């Protein structure tokens, strides 16, 4: 995936498609955070709040995440 602007977010057992604002943290590599690369385990800022990526965007082609409180 070259670019993506939305994430499938699981909120209270329902799936909602929300817009990604920016990548807050990526434990895989600090350079990924600066470049805005999304990988499994990355923390994203969305319209609904912070979320953690649970899918593998490079392999699956979609970004699935769960809300982090």
C-alpha cells in the first residue's frame, strides 16, 4: 500500500471507518514514526481518538485497529 487515509476501527463490538490524522508512535522503528509508516502495533491518532493497529497493512491491504483508552 502506498497511501491510506482511513482505518477500520473496532469500537464496542462495532466496526467504524474513521480518518487517520497522523502516526503517533511506531515501536518497530523510530524512522517509521517520522516518515508516517503504518505497521502492526503502531499507535495512530484518528477522529475517534488513539488506536493501535492489529492488522499487517503491507500483507492484508487494509488497516484494522482497536481503540486505546
